[in-house]
C-alpha cells in the first residue's frame, strides 16, 4: 500500500484515482473521513453470529460496488450518514459489547479499510474482547484486506454472481467474479473455522469465534447463476466455511439504477423457485449450510433516516447518525 492510500486512491478494485486525501469523493462516494449511519444489536443475521445477544452491527456510509438492487442504497449510494471519529468508534464498540453483542459486525467498510484498521486496533487496545466480523461484498483487493490481518476474526462476504455479464450490468464491475473469488480464498486462509457452544438460560447455541460465512442471494429467474456460484463454493469452500443461501430478494424503489434491473426478474422469489432452490441445495450436501425461509414480508427493509432503521424485532439501536449515542 502507498503511504497515503487515499491519495490517488487505488485501495479498492475500482482504482478510481480520486484525491480522497484532499476531500474529493471516490467512486465509493466518500473522501478520507469515515462516516456511518447506524449501529446496534442486530438479530437478523445467521444464528452463528446472532447467538443470544445479537450481532453488534455498524453500517458505514459509501460502497465500492453500487448494486442496482441494494437494499441499503440510502447509505451505500446516497450518502446518508455522519462522521465517526476514532474515539467515537472505540466508544461505540465498547457500548455494543456492554449491551451484549456477540461480535462487532462492520458492514460495507471496504472503501475505508486503512482507517477502520486503525480504529479497530484502538478499540482492542481499549479492551474490546468480542470477535470482530467483516461484512462485505467481497469486491476488495487482497492487499487492502491484508491490513485487517489480526484485527478481524469472522468474514461475512457475499458471492453475488460468477457471471461477468451480470456483474457488468448490475454493478458496472465485470471483474467482480474473479475479484470476489480471490478475496474469499484469502479470507478462508486467514480465518479457519472455530465454533464454540454458548449457554444461556438453560439453552445451548453455537457461536462462531473465527471463520467465514459466504452469502449468496438468489436473484429471481437466474437459477443458472446460482448453480454456477454453488458449484464454485462446493469445490473451494465446502468444509472450510459456512454457506448461506438467501431467498430474501426484495424489489426496492431506487430509480437511479432502474434500467440495470432489467438483467433479471425484479420481483419477490416465488414458491416454485423456493422449492427448486431447496432441492438444489440439498443435492450439493454442503457440510455447513444456512437456508433462509421464504417470506413475502417486506417490513424488514431498513430506513436509515429513522433512529430505528429496522423493525423492533430485528434490531435494537445504539447509535444513529442524526442523534449520536442512544441511551
């Protein structure tokens, strides 16, 4: 990495060359300042990371990918959020831990890795003791990810598609498949799977302490793309990670990228597809697998303009970009 990674920025695969160190925005929409929109205990993640206390999520502003169907588009592409200083970040991590978070879950921070690495080191120096999870699109360079060595325990990458034509249409990133595969291979080598049992109130649940959970969101009408992705995961990640196949695709009103959505059927997953997905996933025999139950409920979609972006059942806010820390 260069001395200042935000000068003529090349820290993500876009290599956009923006002078982020001079306050200019890169493709990610962000300059050098770390900004975030919301943080709190989240109970809608995989059971291995929510366990009993929920995952301590921090949602960063900006993104390197800009998916046409992004459900967090308010913060990933519309810039909603405010500055999160290093001292604020440290305080936030410790507040989440005190509130019972099973881990610190850093969502979409790929464009800010150098500073987030500094922030994490400071949080650990201040006594943060729970695991740290990195929740990303996997559109990241291994060189940048290496800055998180020893700071992140759990990796939660998406593997969105291995179809370059689809990634070109939906992300303007035809190199996404190769880039994501390289990033995920590095994550698998970085954090071998370690799962422990945790007891609470007479109940025992599994908790991930280290490892990788690879997520794939099925896009309606694109079964062949999911087969391509699962084939690669079976060959390269089975037994080394947990596979999380999601059927929650939900259309969002995001007019800026509406044309790109013509690459697939922009609708909810139907029952016939859900049945086919279940048969498909069973045929692979993955060692560790999560499969999301089909639902037509869209109330879970976040609105980051609210102090509580999610439904009360899904999350408990601790910090919000408008208000700061929430008592």
